[in-house]
C-alpha cells in the first residue's frame, strides 16, 4: 500500500496538486483548498495537533502514511511530516488505496 500511496502522491507533485510540508498544508487547510491530508506515521505530536485538528474541523480526511523519512525519500525530498492533496480525484484514489477509511496506517 505504501508504494501505491507514494506513486499517487508523486503524480500529484508533478501535476502541482500536492502541497508538501506542515506550513504549506496548514495554509491550504485554512484556505479551504485541500481534499485530504497524509501525515507521516511518526509525525510529531505538535504536527499532529496542528494539522489533524484543523483538517478534522474542516471535514478533511487525514490518513497515516509511512514514516517521515520513507515518505520524503519516496517523493524525492528530505523527511516529510505532512502532505496535502488539492486534487479531489487524486484524493479519491488515495482513499481507495486506504480502503476509504480516514486514519488508516499505510505501513500496515
């Protein structure tokens, strides 16, 4: 499942429909411009608090991805704690890879 997740996020990056990083994800959440969020499995409690609370308040699904190092490496970046998806179709593809249930863990 992790490979599929990273492949889909990579497509979104190339299409410029994905936001990488906590600050960018929070800004897009506040602007109402995200369809879903993927948090690294080992995201800090501060990151989880800031991003997850805001996403859930806005009704945006949040999924647990792989560890930050693995997520970042798969996206050609250093460790990544949060990724936001702006494209609704891509978010649906991610939901399918997670079984459609928010909060799932991609490493399982």
